[in-house]
């Protein structure tokens, strides 16, 4: 009979070997340094942004949470991954963002497709410069 201590030893060994929760690798966020409250990204340096289903998870230095940058095929959106229902972190699932806690579902623009959430995800202004650089304004407080 295995004890709780045996289980924890095995789980720790598997985690150290990278064999537990392989999906957790997708949670890794790119560290970026905002300048004057803005993040600048060169899509050529972030191939995950390519195509209409592309995305990138960012962890801006000095910022309290992550930011998801999603390619829409027509441009980019930047969203907080925090569900507006009870604050769980939504997961990117193709054309949707889904909350694993209570099932709220959002489109890639952050709009609610299915509750219990009633408000869209917080968004940040994004613009693409003439030379193709994506700029995200993290200081904007007018987000939902």
C-alpha cells in the first residue's frame, strides 16, 4: 500500500522529469519589457502570432498579470486572460477562450459567447505601426 508521502515523491520525480501535465508548457509566457507603458512586438520574432489562429502569452515586467495577444487574421487583439465571472485564467482553445472553472466562453475578441460571465475580457489598445510592429498600451484604464 502506497502512502501519501510515496505519492508525493513520485509526483515530484515525474514533474522534475517533465512527464506530468505536458499541457503546462503552453502556459509559459514570453517575458517582455514595456517602455512608457507600451509593449512593442515584432511578429517576425514571434512565429506563434502567424495566421488567424496565432497567439502569444506575454508577461510584461512590472505588470501584475499576463496578456494574451491574439491574431485575428485582420490584425491583433490584446486581452487579459482573467475571466470576468470569478477571476479564473481562461485558456486559448482555437477560436475561443474558455474558462476551466465555470465554463464561460469568449471569442478571440474577448466578447462573451457563453456565461456565466456577463462582461467581456479586459482588452488593451493595439495598433500596428507602418513597419509592422505591434504596439500594446498597458496603461489604458478604459477597458471593460
